[in-house]
C-alpha cells in the first residue's frame, strides 16, 4: 500500500510530492508558519519555519517523540518560529535546517516515506 499524506486543516484531499511544496509556500505566504501533515498509516510530519530555517519532524504515532532534521555544523539559534497557537519559539540552528533543504526533505518524505539518504537527522525517542 502506498502511503498518502494530507495537510491537517486543509481538507481530506491528499497532497503529492509534486504539489506539497506549492502548498507549503502558499501557507507561508499567508502567514501560516506551522504545517502538520498526516499520513494514511498514521504518521505525522511537522514543518515549522521562520521563513529562513525550518524544523522538520517525523513522528510514527501520536505521542511519539519522533525524529528531526539537523544541521550538525550550525551554530547559534534562530527565533521567529510562530506556531498556530500564537506561540513564538526559538530553536538552536543545529536543530533546524535552511528552508530550501527543509522543502526537499518534506518533498522526499511525502513522495517516498523516508528521510533522503543524504539527510542528517536524529532520533528523539
């Protein structure tokens, strides 16, 4: 069975890897910097951005600490990650990736169901 993904809050129509980036960009342009996707197998994919960097997390089920993309050589921290509940977060840059890389990660996970081979990520379980 091929896993399909939907953007939470955007209706039941699945998004493909071919259109997920367009959907993310549209959400960012309208000020929605936090996006959650849910797969047909019950997994969740989180994308939270400050428009320059993004936190990308993949969770196997509700309550799972999951795993997230990292930028091992990054130093410092970035703020401006605004969650849908209005909370403003700051994350260490090593726990986020440049937004272009984050787009590629989301596109790959939605299309293939896993992190790309070249991705750096850590398991938080």
